[in-house]
């Protein structure tokens, strides 16, 4: 029997939008946590489709989801309760964005911002393991290592 039988593991799709040495990040205005743009994968949706949908909803922008970079397991406490998630991480291009301009945001509880990739270790990015592995994933992207069944249920 599981230690937390009523808990579930959330699946999220996250995007790495890197331009000219700058990385697009998202911050929760209420609690201050910093993460890659994206959000929850809905039932019957591929990770790539979820990422494109989330970018459209949260930024009001079209995007192109590219190469799958990797998967990150993340277990942490949220409001004193154990929480677990799987993050599917993809390359991402967002139409009309530039590190020279503040990114658009359609949600009041979050904000998007650019950070120099070299400062990633000090950004407070979660899951924290991304601070270490993300630069390597960008330098040497893994070959086609994502298998998916892209059909609607």
C-alpha cells in the first residue's frame, strides 16, 4: 500500500525558451517560486500540445514546441503537504518575444521575466536539479528519446 494513497503525481510540460544567452522564466507572484514556463498536461493531451496551450493561455502568444530535452521528477512540500510531479521539458520558441522586452502575461498570479543563462544557479529555479542539468541539455540535446502516442482519447 502506498504511503499516500489519495495523492497523485502531477504531469507538467515545461518549455526552455533561450534567446541570445537569456532564458525565459516564470514566477508565482504569491509565493515567489521560479520555474520554466508551461503547466499541467490534461488527460489525452501530449506534453507538446499541453505546452503550446499553456503558453497561449498564460502569455497570449503562439509558440512552437521543439525537441524533448528530458524529464525531471520533483518531490517537495507544498503548504505542509507532500507533493510530487513529473516535468516533461521541451525546447520552446514563442512568437514575438525578445529578451530586450518584458514578456507579456495574461494571468495576474504569475509573471514572466528574462534571466541571463549564466545566472541560472542563483535564480531559485525549481526543480533545483534543472539549475545543473539544463545547460548540459542545451549544449548537447539528447537524440529522439521521447516516445508518445499522439491521439485523442
